[in-house]
C-alpha cells in the first residue's frame, strides 16, 4: 500500500475457495531429512539422547519424526545420537510402531494406558530406561511441547513433562551430568528443525490452511440474524479433520458460565461475533459486528470502522507488504509497533508466529529478537487489538516465506498448489489492492480479506489509489 492509497469498504468479488483438495502426504525423503536435521542439532549441542514426550494435546514434536501421536494415552520416543529409536507406549498404541515413519524398538509401559485398563507386563519406567541404556550418556534432552522463554528462570531446567517421567529419568542408571529442556532443537527460531519447511511440507500444511479458510468463508456467508452458534460451528469443521484449536462461534457476550464452545444461542442484530477454526498448517479467525452498515452499530461505536477496523487493516497490509526473508524478528516487531502502536491499539502478543502441526509453535517476532526470518517459515498474521469500549476485529490467516529456489520447487513439484497460490495472489492484488512481495505465498484463501459488517456479504476493505 503506497502513501497515496486509501482504505475503503466497498463491494468486491468473494475470494475463491477450493473444496476438493486432497491432503499431501509427507514423503520418505522428507521424513529422513527430518531425522537427519534433529541428529545434526543433537551433535552440534552434544546431546547423547533425546526423550520426547507426547499425548493427544502435546504430540507435535513426537509426530514430527514418527508421523503419529499416541492418541488416548501418553508416550515417549527415545532418540539416541546414533540414530537408534525406541518407543515406550501404552496398551492402545502398541500397534503403531509398525506403521510409524521412524523404525524403532518397542517397550510396553501399561501405566501410559487409561485408568483401570490391564496392567499386563507392568514394570517400572526406570527399568525400561535401563534396558534402553543411557549408562554412558552425559547430556540428555527432555522434550515436551513448550520451549520456555522466561527472563527470570533457567529455561533449560523447566520441564513440561509429567513429574513421574522426569523422576524416572533422574533415577535411571547413567553417567549423565546434564538433563535439559531441549525443545528448542525442534521449535527454536534460529535452531529449531521444525521452523523451516521444504516444498513437500508446505504442500502438506497448505491442506489445512485451505481447509480452515474455505470453512471460514462458508460460516461467514451463513451469518444471519437468528442463526445458532452451533450451526456456524458445524460449518467451521470440515472433512472429518481434527482441529488444532477450539472452534469458536461466539455471538454477543462471550464466556458465559465459563463456556468456550458453540451453543444453541442465536445471533442477534448488533451482536459482536467471533469465528475461529484451525487445522494442521493453518488457522482462520474473524471478528466483527452482525450488522449491514455502521448505522446499525451500537451508539457509542458508530466510528468502529474508522477507530478500530481501518487501522487494523492497514497494519495487516503493512505486515504482508514488508515482511522480508533475512530480516531480524526484532526489526519486524519494531516496524509493526511503529505503524500500529501497542499503546493506542492494545495488542500484547507477538504480531505473527510460526505455524505447523500446532496453531502456535513459536515466534521469532518479539522485541529485540535477533532471530532471522527464513525461507520455508510458515507464519500466521496474528495481531489482536483490544480497543476499550469497542468490539474486536480479526483477520488471521497463514502465509509462507519462500525464496526463489523454494518457489521453483513448489511450482515444479506441486502444480495444483502453485495454481492456488497464484489465484490467491491475483485476488489479493486485483480485489484487495495489495501487492504481495514474490516471496510471500498465501496458503489461505482469505489472506487480508476483512468484512467487518457481517450481514453485508459483499463489502470488504480494500486499498485504492
């Protein structure tokens, strides 16, 4: 958006969505490369072994190497610096190692099973660890799902893993003199293996970004006075896929009785409405008013468009047009702060973060960050203002950064995906007036598409000369 551009709410064509897109599976080459990246990082930081925890909610680092999560139960993946892998699993996941993308030895630990299930083959976790043999290890990394970034504590000594597992690690037979949280090997901005995606991985994750944004447009188009939250929530869920966030379809006052989920509550004229859905690789989120025009807004919020929506939209446009491969995260954070000051707009999280199997993996964009924004990163544009006395606004979607080589690989290896990217780019330019840099690849169908008056299905914000 150049200095002469203005933002207007005007009638435009709806974005195109793609409803018959097949998932892209990760190749054997990609899975082998993932393991190689982790082993290289282990060698660089002198780790003898990694013990990687997983459960249904916190299995993404485990899944990165194995292709599955231990649904219903907890599980551990042990990876030695030699490349040897071992699984420690409960009753209902004993079948999974034969399907895993990473071959390894299986150890049955029934205490990972659900309560009151059979405890056949019961033995202590310490004895299993001793069978695997850590006796000559000097540095062991424990990995849950979170990389702690406290400014007051030693982050390497904080573990997001159940106590009984950490206790067993501390009591096994070993020469170890260092046990640390090693999640940064997977998700840390400068070192994390998972922060950079190849062409196959971008194609794999675009499936979720397409799915979430396709579902979001269906839900937005279904907004009418009298429609139930549950109906909108049903539209936000698609293809039988598991969401990686709680689906939000919330009208009017939120969190009544501490509820987080869509209910039978009906949408009313003048309500605020929040909609969110997310899958592996992409989240879509919208917030606005259930009105056709500003005249139907609450009396004290008639300037909602000028005070809240347009400044937010300008910030999103600036974000998309100015993010660069090779820049420091702290530099980009300051640029967003300069054009969209926190003090005036009351956003308090990172203005953008990395996406993968989970909705928020980590973020290189924070104050004074020296972490470099790299080709292959998938970002969610995520700025959440909170203006006192006004309803909210949101247009969260996902993009990838891709240099010339990566763009060429996607174009050559995934022609259908490249066609969708080009169609999205053309829509963003021709209908929204936003010229994306060539290294910014829209993985979502709704990047920068913002319709603040949800009963007006034709009007969205655009940049005009």
